[in-house]
C-alpha cells in the first residue's frame, strides 16, 4: 500500500514529461500530410542533382537568399591586333566599350526569379564607328515537394561574334544574359551548350564584324519518383540571325547561314550510392536553315551517363552513346544518313580556395553560320583563384574542331556558307581583377583568338584560311550595394 502512491507519482511525472516532449495532437481533419521524399530526397539534393538534368552541382557556399535590385556599370579600353576580325587582317585598333547592367533577384516560398539586362556600345577608333550591345537573360524556378520546373531565356544582339564578355574582363552583374551570348565557355549538355547545363549549341567562332541576333529558351523539369530515382524532361529552342546582307549580295563572298534549332530530351537518373549516379538520356534535335529549302537535319541521340560527387569538393560527369543523323534533301528525309558517337566529360574540382573546370564534348551543332550543320568536338579548361583578400585571377583555354555535315555546293545558293569542309577555333586568356572596396573593381585582361579553315575562304572581299586577334584590355567596374525589395 505504501508503494502505490509512489508508483502513481512516478507515472504522473512520466506522462507529463512525455506530453511536453511530444507534439500537440491535431484533429483528424487538420493533420498535416506526411512529408514526401521531395526536396529532402537525396536525388534532389542541390549538391548532387540528377545526372540527366540541366542543373549543375554547386561547389560553393549557398548565396544569400535576399530579394534585391542591383545596377552595375563597366568601362573598358581594348587594344586589338585585328579589330575588324578579317581573314588575314592585321590592322591594330583601339576599342572602347561601355556596358551597363541591371539585375533583379526575387524569392518567394516556392519560387525564385532572376533577371538581367545588359546594354551599351562599342566605339571603334579607325574608322570611328559605334555599335550597340544588347542582352537580356531570365531564369525562373518553381518547386514542389517532389520536383521543380525551370525556365531559362537569353536574348542578345551583338556587333560581332568575337564579343565575349570574358574577353574584356567579365560581364557586370550576375551574368544571366550569357545564355544568349557567345560567352566563350563550352557547355556540358549532351547536345552542347552556351553555358554549363544548357542544351542549345553555341556559336563557335566568327568572321568580320557582322551583327548577329540570337535567342535561346529552355524549359526543363525534374520529378522524383523515389528517394533514389528521378525523371527529367527538357525542351529548348534557339535561333541565330546574321545581318550580313552586303556580303550576301556579292556572289564571291561567303554569306553566313541563319539557323533555327529545336531540342527535346528526356532522362532517368538513379542514385547507386551516396556519391554515384547513373542515368540514361534520349534526345532529339531538329535544325532548319531558312535561306535554303535543303539542309534540314534530324538527329537522334542515346546517352548513358555516370557521375561521381564529393560534396563541396569535386564533381565528375561522363557520358557516351550513339547518335543517328538524317539530312533532308528537297523535303525528302533520309537521303543522307549516318551513325556517329556523342560524348561528354565534365570535371569540376575545388583546390582549397581555387576552382578548376575541364570539359570535353562531341555533338551535332548548327555550324556557327559557316556550315549548315556540323559535327563538333569542343574542349575547355578553366581556372579561378583568389589572390589574397582583394585580388582574383581567372584563366581559360578553349578549342573546338568542326566538320561540315553537308557541302555548301549542295545548298542551292552559290555563296551560302564557306567553301571549306572543316575549321578549328581556339582561345586562350587571363583576367586579373582587383576589388577596390565594395563598389569598384579594376581589371586587366588578355585574350588570343584564332580561327583556321582547311581551305581558303572569301569574306568581305578578303581571302585566306586563318584569322587571329590579340586583345589586351584594362577597365573599371562600378557595382553599388544592392537595394533590397523585401
């Protein structure tokens, strides 16, 4: 009898402690749904996204998730050995560039939006000519428990294809508008991309200062079907239009080829361990060249991918597979067809505070205006390292080999494209940037650009097989503190 009150007391204390530790019960109709495997699932981990998707693993710390508007202004002066970008040209010239940027970053509970506008002008010294620079980029993301959908769009109007923002010290702002630019970086998607993760083939190389308009839009979705598996779907459209009507009116000059490209791909990714993924991707590409009724290209690809990720330090992606290409002749599909190989290797590695990227791709491209479709092999090596607290160093090498899928003589227009069967493009450069407080940067940059064809070509009245340009640049960039818009 003496032990009963003690037992009741201990039981009461235990029940009170359990009630305080346990969450308060909810009525049946108000009970929250059980957590899905969505954003907390390993397969949707931002540090190791699906290997068949377009998102890239991040080796950096997460950025500040605050909504803001941020302006920037960049002024640079370049000395170029061949500013006219002519075949065999050697005319030295100074070029002044003024570029402004306006960036918007907005966050909601399940959606993010990023937007950027770049605008300015290039002032050529001899003869004095002013050319406008315009670019717009957006990225919008919406997430749900087990997936997300992302819209990316990039539009640009540039005075010449050799205008790489990386050439002249980097772009002010977030760099979103680079999706529509010849940014100088090789992509790592199965079909080649302007930036890592995209599926639109870039413009590799240029001749003359021929204005060009380009637009690329990509919609991709990721849906987890289990904590270890996900399906991905992406569709993209890109076009390139060259304003070289003067050259097109001269029968002996090469007239660059406008192009439209549609790409659709779907894939399946599966985690086989905490650090390894395998995936299978099918892709379809359609190229159309409006100046000619002949030369449409249909391309089917199957790619097997594998990735290995060490969070915060290293990511390696490798993929290989067959592709089947059909060329249309006079509206009849299949008159010319062949099998080939598509491949990619991509390495991101963090060495202390430094970062390294190395990529290789083999894919079908639009031909960069020179050809109506090309088999392209592209490689890039990039390095970035802070030097102390206020200095940063960037360096990169890029090379591509492009073989024509069809002869210009068969396109129905005498001077459509260049009369060569292949060309090589290469760039090498470095940028040294000094942060002067929080609002100003000083930079110095150098880049060497070369474009070489396997046969003599004629563009703008000049004939030759090679064009080279050495560009040295110094500049100043102003980027005040962002204005919060919470």
